[in-house]
C-alpha cells in the first residue's frame, strides 16, 4: 500500500493495492487507524471527510484496487505512549506458536491473556505479536477467544489469507472444537443446543449474554468425553461463533463450565478450587478447515495445559 503521511495532523492519501480489495471501508479504517474509536471513524465518513477517488462514500463501501483514499487530519495515538508487553509475555507467546506458514499461524493461547487490547487493557495477543514480529506488517486476528479461554487461536499473515479464512468461517467451512469440564455428572452422551443469544452491557461495562428470542442464532453440540463423580468432560462443537456461546449454552443445561465466574455454579467452583482449578476450564482443542484447491483438510490440535491435565487426574471416576 502506498501512502503519503505526516504524523497526526496532516491529510493522508492511501492508494489501495492488491490484497486489500473487497474489504469494507470501516474495517479497513479500523485496522489502519489503530486506536481511533469506531464512533469517530463512522463520524468522519458520515461527514464526508473520508473520500474515495475524491468523492463521498458510504461506510459499507468495498474497496477496489487503485482506489485513492483520503483520510482527514486526526489525532492518532502516540506510539511511544503505548505500553509494551514485557519480555516474559513475548517469550510466552513465542513458545505458544504451534503452527506457522507463509499464510497464517496458530497459537495455543494461554489462559488469562486477552486476544486484543481495549477495555482497560493496553495490549493483547495481537498487539504483542506485532511487537514480537515487526517484519510481519499484516498480522490480524481471524477469530477471537475469551480472555480466560486457552487453545487454538488463528492469526493471518496476509490480507488475502484473512479474506479466505473469514469466508470459510461465514460458510461454516471451519470446524472448531473445545474441551470443557462441566459441573455435575450429566446423564446424556450428546446434546444439541440451538438457542439464540443476546448481548447486554451491564452497569460498569460488564458484558453479559443471555438466551433470548430477540438475539442472534447460536448452535452448539456437546458430546460427552468422560464422566466423573462430580463433573463431566465434554467436547463442544461450535456451529456459530457468538460471544460466550459455550458458557451460556452449557449453563442452560444446568451443567455450567467449571471455573466460570459469570455464568457458573459458585458451590461447584469452590469445590474445584480446592482441587486446584484456578481458571475457566474451557480450551479450544482442535481447528480444521479445507484451504481452497487443496486436497486435504488442515487440522491442528492444541494440548491441554498441564494444570488442567493434573486436575483431571485428581478427579474420581463414576
């Protein structure tokens, strides 16, 4: 992408090159103007301050190769003010990379690290990776995991790869499986939950999701993997990717995910803390999809953290 830019307070001219065509204007601007609020971006587009080929444009316009994009003067965040991840975090993330090629990488994301900054967090996985790999100019999250969820996290390294992977997700061509330890010994081997989910923001900014007919379609399949005296290990397959989907759907079965402080069972969580569970027992264990024109599926698995394995060894079988 060619650009002419003086820092912070001059007009920016950006020519769209191959690899960026087809992307919505708002998504492009949110990536290009990292740290600028979404509401501000929408406002400058609506007021006509952002222009494409010298003309006013709508926020949902899809960029074309050769488009000349005008971005008005604005106050960009000062890079030197940003909090940088420490060496320990960078080493931990480097060690968590379980697959990488020229198109994308897969991390076994540690529990407790957010995938991106915001909401009081100065950085997340994606910001730390950009510091760790400054030569990689197009690192982007393909999907998200909750902060306390561990496991397979897919990061694209090229704009073209990001478009392909997003299309696979939209067309249900990506198979994501999770391991979850649920409270209580259930009496079923398999259960499909098809219940719409609605996001609410409570006082203080806390996000809570509930089952509601006014919400978006959400579908999760649970399959029992192992039955313990007071808990059940299940594999959860996502058919949609809604916020907190597995956690809310599991709670709706009266078997919430253990270690879940928001939707879980306080008594069961307390009992498991005595056994050594100090986190949410939810792990993205397997990811698979078929890359266009390839003959076999790409399949990657992420092993459970050692603390979760040790917990399972302590539990009593039925």
